[in-house]
C-alpha cells in the first residue's frame, strides 16, 4: 500500500496493465514528448488510468477490465500515436483476481509486447494469445544459440539468415509452396530446391510435420536473440 501510494496508485481500483513501446527507437526527447501526450490521451479515455514510464516502455494501469475494452483502449492509443508519426506495439496482461499481482501482470504484458515485436506484423497482443514466450525467458541465450548452431551446423551467418527468411515465410503461409514462392518472388521449383537443400544440410525436412517443430523452435530462438536488447529493457 505504501509503495503504491508513492507512485500515486490507488489499489482500491481494480486494474489491468497495458504496456507500449516504440517499433523504432526515436530520439530521447521524442520519447518524453510522446509519453506525455499518450498519458493525456489515456486519461481522457479512462480517468482512473495511471501512466508510468520505464526506459522507452510506457506502462498504463487502466481501470478497464474486459478484453474488448482493453483492445479498444490500446487501438485508440495506437492510432493516436500513428497520427503523430509514431508507431507503437502494445502488450496486455491476463485478468487477475485483485491488485496484489501487479508485478506479475506487468511481466505478462511485457512478454505479450515482446511477442508483438517478434512477430513484426502485429501491434496489439494479449498474454493469453502467446505460447512459447511464457517460458522462453527461462532458457539462456547461450543455449538458444547452441541449439541453432546444432541444427544449422556449418552454415555461415549469411546462409543462416537466408534459410531463416525462407522458413519464416514458409511457415507464415502454412507450408503452401505456391503462396510462399509468390511471397518470396521466386519460382515454385526454386523454393522446392531451397527446402530440399535445407533438408539435406540439416537432416530435417521443413516439409515434414515431424521436423516442423524443430524449425519452429529455431525460428523462435533466432528472433529472440535478435530482440534481446528490447526484451531485456
């Protein structure tokens, strides 16, 4: 109660947590300006909302409770920021019984936010929508790198990046050769050759259901390593 009071947070009001971060890091003074503007807009949408900042992360403690309300709240803030030339990602917590788990709620929202950055095409995501992010932070980065090197043994950095790009697109289109080839602007036969080459060099065929889990983990770890700076902020 005392710590909440120091932060001007009334714990008698049930709250949900929404966290936001910039898609691309702006200048420090720009961060301060946008955070101030978002605070005003958030409190216009919800008079009970408390707004805090943590480095480039903006934390909203809103009195809104339902999922539709929370998504609408985040969407309005997103459009407000975009109208001012700034792109954001938002993460939301999972509903809690009371306000005694605010730290846990913040971690849930942060993991959902990391997932938005990792996906790249999603701007708003709730904790209940994520899966591997729940436990991925428990796996050391060294172990993630070792796993990738084990699967893609002998690959150069450039070859690995190219293979990852192909696999990301392949899984993004649910294994459709036609759709993946179109998205990569290559012929279907060329894509088939790329996939066969990955299968020959790694021993795991991306077109096999049994091997797909291996590559899904690799893709996740690869993205996680590149996002470490943000996710640990």
